[in-house]
C-alpha cells in the first residue's frame, strides 16, 4: 500500500481536518505537560472505576461525537440547500451521510445513554458503585476504541460510504473495495461488545444492589427504564455481533454469507441488521423516557402518574421491539402475509407509547409546574415526539409505505423521534443531574436561549422534510434539479444552522457555568424526590456514607415532608474497589487489533490479540480486594 | 462490594459472598446473550445449508466416525466437569483440580479431532469456507463453537493453577463454578450442532 492510499488526499477539507487533528493533539499534550497533569489524568480519569467519572467521560465523548455528526449534517444540508449545488462530490456526500448516521446512533446516542445511566442509576438505588466496576471501565474503553477507530477512517484509508445500515451487496468487497467498510465493521464490533457488557452490568446492579426496602415496585422510573433497556441490550447486541462478524468474514476471508455468488443471501444481512437495529432504537429511547418521567414528576411537584402502567408499557415496548424488524423493508417483497404481521405488530407499539404520553400529561395536570431548563426540554419532547410517533404509524401501514419508502418523509420521521426523544432527553438529563455531579447548576438563562434556538431550528429543519418526502424527494441523493423543492430545502438548511447555534450556546453554557457559576453545593437544588438528592453535591466518590432504608417510592420527597432524614444512623467503615489500568490498556490493544484487521495487517492484529489475552489472564490472577474507607475520612469529606 | 462471607452462612462456598452471587448471576445473563449469538449462527446455517453452489452437500461431506468421537469426548468432559464441582462441594481441592485437568484433556482431545476433521475437508475434499454458502455457515457455526472451547481451555488452565495455588476459597470456588457453567453451556451447544448439523445433514 502506498502512502497516498493510506492517507486520504485531494480534498482541502480533509487537509484542514488533518491539520486540526495534529494541532489539537499537540495542544492537549502541551497543556497536560505544562500544567503537570499527566499523573492526574492517569490516576483520576484513565484508571478510574468510579461510575460517575466513567459517566462523565461517556457524556464528554457523546458531546464530541455530536459535534462531529452535526458537522456532517451541516455539510449535507449546505449541499442540498439549493438545486444543482456543487459543494460536495457525490462520493464525499455518500461518505458523509454514512458517518453521520453511524456516529449519531452508535457513538453519540449510545454513549449519551450510558453516560446518563452511569451518572444517575447507582445513585437512585442507593448503591456505592455498579456490580462490576472494572468491567464498567472496560466497557467505556471498548466504546472509546471503537469510536476513535471509526473516526480515524476520515483521514486514514477513507470513510465508509454504504449508509449506516451498510446493506449488502453494496457493502460487499466487490462493490465497496476500500477499507472504509472495514472501519465500520470493526468500529461497531468493538463498541458493541462494550455495550453488551454494560447491559449485563446494569441488570445485575439493579437486581442485586438496591438499598434495603426498595422493592421493584418502589424503584424510580429512570432505573426501571435502565433495567428494561439492559435486557434489550443483552438480547439484541449479540445479533449485531454475529452480523458484523459474518460480513467481516465475507469481506476478508472470502466466505459467502451475503454475497450474490456462492449461494449467499444479501437479504439476510438486512434481516440480521434490523433484528438488532429495531431493538436498538428502543434501547436509546427508553432511558430518555425514564429521564422525562423523573423530570416531569420533580418539576410538577407531583408523584408520577401511573407508575405500574409506565412499567408495563415499557415491558410491552421491549417485547414488541423484537417482532417489528421487517417494517424497515416492506418493499423487499416478502408478501402480504409477512407485511401484514409486521404492520400490525408495529402499530401495536403506539398503544404503550400513547399510555406513557398520557401518563406524563396526567402527571402535569394540576401540578405546580416550574419552567426550568430540564422541564422545557421535557415539555418540548411531548408534542415533537407525538409528531414523530404519528408519522411512524403512517409508515407502519405496509401499502402506504411503498410510497413513503426511502423518501424524506421517513428521514423526517426518525429525526423527530430520535432528536425529539433521545437528544431532548439526554440534554434534559444533563441539565437535571449536572448539579449532583459538580455542585452547581448550569446557567438557566443561557440554557433557555440554547433551548429555543435548538427547538425552533429542529422544527424548521425537519418539518419541511415531511412535505418534501410527500412531494417525492428521495433520501440519500446528493443533488436535485427539481426547483419545486428548493424553498423547503432552503428552509431546512436554515433550520440546521439554527440547531448548530443552539448546540454552541449549550456548549458555551457549560463552559461559562464551569468558570463563573456560583458553587452552591446544594444537596437538593431542584426539590427532588429520589435518593440521589439525599447525598451531598458534588456526590462523594463512595456516594452513600450510610445505605438508607427505603419505605416508599420517592423517599426523599416524603422524608422532607415529614421533616425526617433519609440518610441517618451511625457511620461504619465500608469497602470500595481499587482503580485499575488494565481496562484502558485493553482498550488501546483492542484499537490496535481493530486497526490491524481494517488493513488486513495480521502482524499488527495478532500481537495485539495476544496482548488482550495477557490482560485477561492478569485480571483473572489479580486478587486485589479493594480497600476500606474509614469513618474519619467520611467525616472529613462530609464535614460532620 | 461485599467480598466477606456473611456470618452464619451455611450454603455452598461459591455462593458465600455477595460478590460471588452477583458474578454467578451476571454469568448466567451472559450465557443468555451467548444463546442469542449461537441462535443467529444456527439460523444462518439452516437457511444456507441447501446453498451448496455446486460444492459438496452435507451428506457427501460429513465423517460419521470423527463426529462420533468428538461427541463422546465432549459429552464425557461435561460429566467429568460435573464431578469436579461435586468434589469441590465435598471440600476436596485436589479432587477438583484432578477432575478439571481430565476435563481439560478431553476438551483438548475434542479440539484435536475437530481440527483434524476441518483439515480433512479442506485438504482432501477441497471444501473450504469459500466454496459455498453452506460451507461458510458450517465452518463458522462449528468453528465458533470450537473457538469457544479453545478459549474455555485457556481459561480452565488459569483456574486450575489458581485452585492449586490457593486451595478452596470463596473466590477460587466461584471461579471454578463459573467455568463449569461455561463448559456445560458449550456442551449443550454441541448437542444442538450434533442434531442440527450432523444428524440432519447425514439423514436428509
């Protein structure tokens, strides 16, 4: 391989990216060295097993990926702003919509939900960490290795360009001969294994580590959503693992799973992909539902309406999520019998989702609503998500879908549910739990500016796309000549820039608040209801100095009403897990392993694999028992 | 993380700490995920087994004798693995180690036979995984099982060393118990492979 094949060349934007990557790397190294922060970085962050710090790293990575994916979106919208634009080449456009979709789902939405889960779930159930803190760190580093590997394709070797769904035969070696598709396969494979491990970790944490007295029926709704999401993860992600592995074999070792020749079946990829892919969208939305439930209840000053109905709805959604996958390809021609089944199962999902919407509305009914930033995002979620959901039911009707299929109507539908649901939920959660992590609120006034820019921009971007879809504009075209579409496309592009402004305001809001916001260190800044608001802010590394006894749902709220303390009783020493450098080293080795495989360099992949096995053996032979936190230390930290 | 034995605990040693109970539960959930993984590979095999693309069919290819020896070796190893855990429950660390070593040897024998079978197909029949979709799915399904047995064998070596070094502690017994679960799982998967791949292939 020649060097000019190894590095992506020819495009000025790529050279600018090369330069900025090099400069940013030099700047980070220089800053760390100048302020002598290397040791701090290693001991406090890279080797940490603290779920809160891991959560913060997930959220930071998600915001970075949202920036990358957002820039991809902006580039696409510039190209489509007017007919016959010459801004991007067709090849480049294909790469950009591929990386936009893949990054937004797998490297933005997934780490954002894992970040929120890590930050809040153990605090809500009164646990000092997750069930397997070491594995939790490994999950993060696997995700990070996968994300970095995928993003590297941009400057080394070339990006994938077969869409985020990577359909065969387009994604086969014959039609996508470059390394781009290998990056897709290995980036997703590594982060997918991390996600599976996280799913197992969260299930065991919730089932076994709840504070005494917190029965499943008294568990907060966000934690319930995490439990159900984790079950979906455990049963959906192995399907992705298999699909990716089989396509890798096809591309690298000449097998015939999804090829056209040799008896392979390209449509099997589509089946396997969506058997994972459809549950995946519920994996990202259910935690957002959980966050909205917490926020609606807190800021309406009312108990969540219909706790059991909420739980049953989520279980129903989780079950149905596994039997709707074929609605992504009604036009494949499986016949009216198959399409009818998937049509009905898809429409059924609207029932539990509708129940949840009405429960949130009923929670607000006669509540004393305070319009804080997290509540604004929640209020905006309800109508936007309903628009996305109703168009989803329209798409579910198989005969009508023959018209909507592959049009901008579909694009608009899934952006309404994924942005209006997941992104709104994650930003709401970030504002809501921020004071618990750092001891101060993000500035409310700036937050409201960010919210309105983003909200209006979002609707201006995607509402015109419904109409464009009905007018017949297909997805994934890099240029159009039909001048009837130009006004709506221009509106959509303007909306995208407004969303960009909103995102930048939110980032500035975070920066400003870190520099200037008053450190109030209030334990309960929102007048909250669940356990996380009973411990000091910022949350100490051990979370709970004493594990509380739970008698009811919303224990902090009712304790406040009665003037009781939730966390009380004598202090005792307790046990905490030690930090470990093995997960981050394993993440690095997995990155090298994946990179070697992307280029078919076994001299690189095999030693990295042996290194991974050695790390696993090291872990098996490690009898470190953690350490005890003394009563004196707790007294010092909590100032008692 | 409660790594201490609860006072007044009377049950088996491997369940004696909260940490161990959580690890065993987590491993059961992991096995659930493994079931999904193998289900997908079985589905691929069932769909593609007729797509021989001019290459050998299952009936022409499969060797009855090799398959029978593999099955006997692996099923016996599951039995000896059960005996190992039985010895562990009786508090005999030497018995545990010896039966685990026998299990390991049977597992390695199985791997030897499987590799020999694969090489026979590739070298004598010219049947590689690039020949047809049927052979792709055959080699990947059976090979994934074989890769699991390989990893399980390496893991078991590690556990045997720890049992010999440390005797029976809450931790070593839990580790031995978990590798036992994994080993039995691989055996169950082999029963499915035996039925779906070999028996069906030789009859139909």
